[in-house]
């Protein structure tokens, strides 16, 4: 296992553990306001300090991890659930009108500035975690469709697929039984990358007020609150931002590491 | 080449047409009537009806769509519901902030990424390479709006070198305008520079394995000389493609950064328009951004085909 993979896995596990633990325990109630203790720097009682309402930042970060991970995870799920079948179909019917339709549709979604459309969708459907998931998820669909198609196309030329065809299997069954397991590695790597992009996107949408709504804490929302306080209490901005960076960094390192680990040829080519 | 260009152009027009339908449809399902929103809750029904008719909201959806698209083709983007001024004028005003910001960020991104990518490729596997690659990993993980806040904290609040937000305008000279765009441009450029440096490095490393590079080394050039004279020029093709794509991304990506710095650009215009249900402004700005992205992609494709003839036959 490479150093990248190890470091990435440790960082990601820490965030996931914090999110899971927050269901059972947080040092303080993340919604409890305590004005006399507002804007405290990180210390013994409040490990990461308090915000302008005296809420415990460590507890908010833990619960915020839940929001970030959930939104990004479901958005990746949407992308995979729709994108992978589309990609498999396009590869199985290469050159047909269906392939052309799927790929041109993909190009079109790619052409939309994702952030603008995500903002448009959440602004129109109303701000909230669910709509943020939809907005981010839509842009994951063409990514998975393209990666799946690209990886599946060369497989269709291989002998074992020919054997399956001779055995009388239809293209849908071949796609599910033989193509999918062979492209799964690549999809897992892409999934990790999209997951980290999803976390960044969620943070951006929450920051402009279009993500999860208060009192549900989210890292982007915490940054928006911190903006006017940045000179008084810089820790309010530094801590949630660092949480985002470490999570995204962990996932990216894990994605890179997984890619190398799953594909030894690439590892040789890279070094 | 002409056939390829025509085909790409046709696909460009089709994409734009579909995009316009999608944007119109998204706006149509938006809850809330602009006329009611503008007149407030105490408005009389006949006043609302009169305003609806004045704004053309009583026409059929198809009619409204055709009027909108037809108007845009002739440069008439309609009239803002809120400000009662032509949308094209509002967009033109805001473009004077957003466009220079995107160009500024693109220039910074290129200035940072080129040396970094070349340096890393020339020292592959050595500590210098690892430091650059580590920095780019960090660069892509940092949300640009958070980086913007840190820049404000350090350079505006603590050091007082720049203002924390707002735009000085271009009337006081180029310097003042550029100064107020500097922190936003740095924040916007950072993740793009990280991506670009990685592309530059891997493009150069690909080139280093080519036969002509071996020939260059065989005729006596040092590794560095070969990299500068022969490697760089060939590596530029994929790098230029990414730069083209990044420009449109920067234009659209500035939306959140404009919020951080209270810059009166297209991004803030969209947010204000969304909150005041000024749908015609929202439609037009989003369409303009989509147009910019699709057109830049088209130009990049063409440029790519011009330098690499193999691509023409592939599509």
C-alpha cells in the first residue's frame, strides 16, 4: 500500500468516524447557545473554541461532517446509479443512435457551468440539503457515463466477451456480468474523486446559503457565519475550512493511491 | 478541415438551442409570479394583471420563449423586471468586473503553473518535484472562497495592503481597479493553477519519453536544454486546451468569489436577480455563461484540430 493511500485512508476514516460518532456523542450540544462563552479561542473546555453564539465548534464540526459526507455520498450515488447504466449501454451499442444520443447529452451537461446551474436549481427548488444533492448529483451523471463507456469499449473487443456472446448471452447481461466487474476498479477511483468534489460543491452551496439550512450545521454555512467575524475570531473561519481541506485532501490522496494500487502498470509508468 | 469545422459548428448551434430550452424550462418551473413579487402582497388583482401583460407574462410559454431567444440573437435581452433597465446594459456593466477578473485569474494561474509544472517535470522524483506535487494536492483541496477569506484576513485586515472588498471601478485608473481585483483573482487562480501545473508536468513527462527527445539528447543537448527547446513546445498542446477550458470555468466560478469580496460582477447580479425574482436577468446571465462555455469549448476543439490533423478524422 502506498504512502498516499495510507495517509488518505487515515484522513478519510477520521472524518467518517467523527461523523458517525456525532450520532452518539458530541462534547456539547451543537445547537446550544451560550452567549457568555461566545468567541472563545480553542482551549481545554471548548477544544476548538466557540462561535459568536457560544456554540461549541468541535461539536458543530462533527455534526457538519455528517452533512458534508451525506450530501456528497448521495450525489455520487445518483451519478453512479444513472451514469453507469448509461455508459454501459453506450458502450454495448457503440456507434448506434443511442450511443450518439447518450454521448451528446453528456457533452451538453458538461457544457453547463455546473456551479451556476447548481445555484439556479437550489435557488428555484428552494435551499436545502436535498436540493443541493440533486444539483450536485446531476453533474456526476455524465462523468460516470463517460468513464464507464471509455473503460467498457476496449473490453468489448476481448475474447471472453466474444465467448459470452457465443454462449448466447445478450448485451445487457454481458454488460452486467462481465463488463461491470472489470470496470469497477476505475469506477471506485472516480467515485472517490467525485466524492471529494461533492464535498467542495456542498461547502460552496452552503456558503452562499443554498445548502443545508440552520440549525443543521454544515461546514460551508459555518464559513459564511465566520466571514463577518474573521478579524475578531479568525478560528471561526480557520477551523471549518481546515476540516474541508483535510477531508478533500484525504479523499484525493486515497483516490490517487487506489488508482496506483489497483493498476500496477500505471504505478510503473508514473515513476 | 472545413467539413470538421462545419460539423462542430452544427453541434455548437444544437447545444446552444437545447441549452436555451433547458434554461427556459428551469426558470418556468420556478415558483412565484414576478408581477406579484414586484407589487407586493397588498396589490390589487387588476394591477397585477396589468403588470403581467406589460411584462409579457400573459403570453403563451412558446411565445415567450421565442421572444426571448429572438431578442438575444439581436442583442436585445429584454428589460429587467426590478430595475426597468435593459438587461443587456446591466450585463455589460457587470462584465467590466467579471471579465477582467477572469482574465486576471487566468494570467495568474498560468504564471504560477508554468514554472511550477516545468520545474517539477525537470526534477521528477526529486524533493523539488515532490514539494510541487504536494502543493498542488493542497491547491485542489482548498475551497477558493475559504482561501479568499484567509487572504482577506492576512492582506486586508492584518497587513492592510488591499481593501477587504468592493470594487474601485476603472474611472480612477487601471491600477486602482486591478488592485481591488488582486485578492479575488489570486483566490480564483489557486485551484486552477494547481490543476494546470499537474497537467503541465504530466504533459512534459509524456514528451520526455518520445523518440525525438532521445534524438535531442543523443545529439548532445543536456536534459534541461532538450526540455526547453523540444519538450515544452510539444507539451503546450494539451496545456493550452486546459487553459481554454479554465477560462470559461473562471468566468462562471467567479460567482462565489464575487460574494466574498462584494464585487459587482455577473455572479452578484445573478444572486440579486434570483432573490428578487427578476427571472429575465437570471435567464439571460445563465444563458450568456453557457454560451461562453460552449463557444470556448468549440474554439478549443477547432484549435486542437488545426494543430493535430488526426483528430479531424476521429470525430
